[in-house]
C-alpha cells in the first residue's frame, strides 16, 4: 500500500492504474506516413519501465491532413496497427496502461518539424497539403487560408475519429483521449475567436460545442462503455473575448453526461501572441474548478516538476491525475524518483534494482566487472 496519494492506485471503471502519474502526450515528429518506429517504442517504453501509471501516446492523426507535421504519428489506416500493437504490448508487459490521443490539427497542420523552424508548408510544396478549419482564417497572418469545412467535410471528420477509435480498440489501448485543445481543429470550433460560422456549428455556445459533442458521442459509442474516455481541452484562450474557464466548466458537464471520465485540463494555443502566465502549476486552478464545479475527474498539467508539488495537488483535491510533459522527457524514471522523495516504495524493474537510492555498492555491484 502506497503512503503517498501520487503513488497510490487509481481506478476508472474496470481499469486500474498503478499510480496517478500520467506521461502526457508529446509529439515526437519521428514518423513517416504516420507509422510508428523504434523511436516510439523506446521513448514510450522507457516511461513504462520508469514506473508511470498511464502513458499517453502523442497526438495521433485521424487523417493525413490532420497531422501537425509530416512527421506526426497516424492511425488512419490498418497498416499502422502492427507497430502500435507492439508498443502497447511492451507498455503492458511493464505494468503501465496505454492511452492514445486522437487528433486533428485543422488550420495548424502542414508544418515543418519544430527543429526545422515549424513554419507552415504551402500545399504545393513537398510535405505540404491543404488545411481545413472552422473557417477561412489562417493561424498566422501570411499563411495560406484553410478550407472551411462544409457539412460533408464535418461528417468526414467525425467518421475519421470513429474509424481511428475502431483501430485503437484493435491495437489494445486502455484509454482513448479526444484532443480538443491547443488551437487544433476541435478547439477552432469551440472558440469565438476562430468560429465565426453562421450555421448550426457556429454562433452560440451550443452551436460552437456541437462538433466536440458529436465527435465525443461517436467515439464513445465505438469505444464502448467499459474503458476510460478522456477529453483534453484548453480551459482558456488567455485572450479577451475568447474561450474561457466558465465555458470549459459548462462543456465539461456536457461531456460528463456523454460518459467522458476525465478532463485533461490544459490551456492556450488557439491564437498567436496570447499572454500566458507560465509559472509552476499555472493550469492547476483550472483543473480544480472543473473538477469541483462540473463534478468530473480532471488531470492537471503544466510546469509540474516535483513529487511534492504533484502530491499537494492531489491531496488538496484539485485534480485526480498528474500529467507530466517536459519533466517526463527530462526524467523517464520520475515515478521511481518520486517514491524516494515522498518516502514511499514502488517496484523497480529487476534490471535496475541495484540502482535504488540507499542500495550499498557492495550489495549490488561486488560481482560486477
């Protein structure tokens, strides 16, 4: 039995996570034609051996045009399944649950990899394509205008999410997360800063949340009632007149009614030049309000870097899970370190047991070398 909240098990439906540490979905930009590679196996697998309870695979495109960059992971065809299945099997073999974030980048698609500058690639150039969005306004001034989705296009996007969910079931994931944050397609529909439509998908709050609700309901039906379903949202645009925390609380309540189990609570990304006060735990209060006002479990993410900080968030009832992003990149073994820092115990991989803090050299290494 764990002494800390952070290292204690957490249960959603019939799924038991060994602790409350989640590796947040983080793009690796290391795919070709959407295929996972050995990089993904090692990257995600090392966080499983490092002790995380749940490992969320990076934003995985439901269609080729839904990728942020040409190096993004995808799940839009059957051929993607075998390598993903190998990765999930490894995560399970080492005690972690496996999640997939289903995503469509909308107008923020067709970009170079970040280490090559991240600029959008025009459709006629190599590795570029025509983007789609809620309207015709590009993300940045000077970029090509996206194609505004018509009713048929919206229905194709919904169908793409459903087919991606079907493939996720075939792979064997434990959790599916719908990505409706960070200025990507679904967030573009949510926010009045980007959604200026005059049809059933624009204008009022009810109309702007319509696509997120329709996709979530369709994904839920395909995914089934037995396994966890998350939705990631940006709780605020950090911009006057934009999507805000009160909107997020209302949306969270509607998502709960559809059977969503947890809101992965992030923020920003929808418009350039938003003023974001990035400081330790700067998004935690949003998770707190959604959890306690909408009555749904939340995950906290954003500059959470220490075990005690994470423990305090959980103990004060501000969130149910801790999503680690960059800190997990810096330290794949964060859960093992957290147990030591919090005076707790966790099972180490047998191959690493001799490296546990306090293990004496002569106990572990006398017969080596």
